[in-house]
C-alpha cells in the first residue's frame, strides 16, 4: 500500500461503503502505510493495533473511550459503521456456502445507519 493521508483513506472508505465515515485523525498527522481492520464492534482492539505498529485502525463502531485512546496512542481511527463493515463477510460466506453445498443463497441487505 502506498502511503495515503487519513483524509484520503476516509474518502475512499466512504466511496466503497456508501456512507459517511467518522475519522479521528492522529495529532501527528503521519501518512497511513499500515492499517488494521476489525469489523463490527471491534473498537476495543485499537490498542493492539497501535502496539502492532499500525498507523490506522478501522472498525464499525465507536465509543467515547476509543476516541481518547486513539488520541493518546497517536493512531488514526475510523468508525465506518457496524452494518457496513460486516456485510461483505456475510456475502462471502453466502458465496462459499452456495459453492460448497449447491444451495441458493440470498443476502437481504437492509440498510442500517449503525
């Protein structure tokens, strides 16, 4: 991955996921070269991401504590929506089940702002 700014990555995520993305940019403003992603309610893994040398952490949900932890650790934090970050895994699982078991699988994507 070539280095990008936090704002560039935020715009990319918004485009791919089709929703607004919350960004808490690191005060140091360093570019993003390494990022960690934990879908859904994975905000509690931000410290492990920082300890592993990540420049940014993406998850679905945000808590007030996560914002403060991101600031203290100097890591860019993105909250991209619980539903938005988990649906791709469900689609992939459905494709796998269909291929492995010859079943018809339909994913009903019901919009959810969370």
